[in-house]
């Protein structure tokens, strides 16, 4: 049965209100994305300096390093996964993509004793709990541009658990921000810090730094900070991708709402034309009867 004119008008009005909401949310996400990209860019200045010093220390270390954060353990009995998601939905496939990839990795493990999951974001924590997977540590309700103080505990916890040999490898799983339309799922091994991920520096770089006390003592202090900076950088990157996904999802929702409004408007005009035609027919028929 065709919908009445009043029903169509009600649907058009409600859809317009929805499009106004999604349009506003798109603008908010765009503003958050701009701030997050600026925050990520500024953080890279600090991260590059820490990396420069660390690379110089590792690349010019005399002989094999004895630091446990650089040594690959002979037997990998347990892996740690730090999974970064959002605290809420309305971000398109942002959470689904990363959680699907993580679950694919966890299914390869023998049992739950062979991995440990830490969740940054409510969507990930609730996802794992709903499937009976124990979450060793969780952190919710991050700000739109999280400071290091906000995530210090979970970042330090991940590094401390590795140093305490609670797990033998640490993977950070997140969405890498490419641009406002594209993000890539990444599962990066953060610990142990590998020589394979460190570029060789020219020999003259060794003269750029003078160290006091010796390099081993500095490495003992620097490597945990370096690992923490890499993890925090992933969090900032993931948050930027989240804002981009939210903006794209709201733009798509707004466009869909406009399409629905156009279709309903056409339907309304056709129904109104049919009603007018019916009235004219009845009037003509009544006049003819007289």
C-alpha cells in the first residue's frame, strides 16, 4: 500500500534532521583530524631525536649488546598484543578491520596461555571480553589528542611486562593513518627492539655525540624510553586514523541521507500528483453525471 502524503513528509523531515546531525559530526571530526595531524607531526620531532640517539648507540655499539630489550629470546613461549581501538562506534570499519586482523592472529596461537591481550579503547576491550578472551589491562576514554601522561600507565605496563618476561614479544596492533580516506592495519613488533629495524648511520655520526657515563648505562635508561616513544607514536597515529574514519563515515551517512531525501521527495511529488489527478477525475466524473 502506498504511503500517505503525511507519512512521506514525516520521513523527509526526520531524514533532514539526521543529515544535519551527521553533517555536524562530520565537521567536528574534520576539526579533530586537523588537530590530530598537527599533534602527530609535532611529536615526530621528538621521536626522531630519540631515534637518532638510539640508532647511533646501537649501530656503533662495541660487540653484541647484552641489553635484554635488544636480545631475541631463544624460545617464544608467549606473545603480548596491545590492541588500539576507539571507545565508541560511528567510525565506519575502523574497529572491525583491526579486530578482525587481531583475531586472525590469535586463532593461530595454541591456547590462551600463549598470548596476552591489552586493550586501549572500549570497543576492543568489550569485543575480547564478549568472546571470553582475558584482557590483561585496559584503558578507556582517551581524549581526542591524548598526551603521554594519559597513556603512560598502559605504555609503561607493556614495557615492564616484557622486561619481567611475562611475554617474549610485544606487538602493537593499530590502524595507520595514510590520508583522510585510507588507513592501513599494522601489527608491529615493538619488543625486542631489532637491529633489522634500525638503519645504519654513517661512521661520522659517532662523533656527533659524547656520552657520559658509558653507552651500556645509557642504553639501559634510553631503550625503555625509546620503546615507550614508539608505542605512544602508534597511539597518536591510531587516533588520527580514528578521526579520519569518523569523518569519512559521517560524510557517507550525510550523502546517503541526502539521497534518501531526494528519493522521498520524488515519491512525495508523485503521490501528490496522483492525488490531484484523482480529485480532478472525480470532479469531472461528477460533472458528467449531472
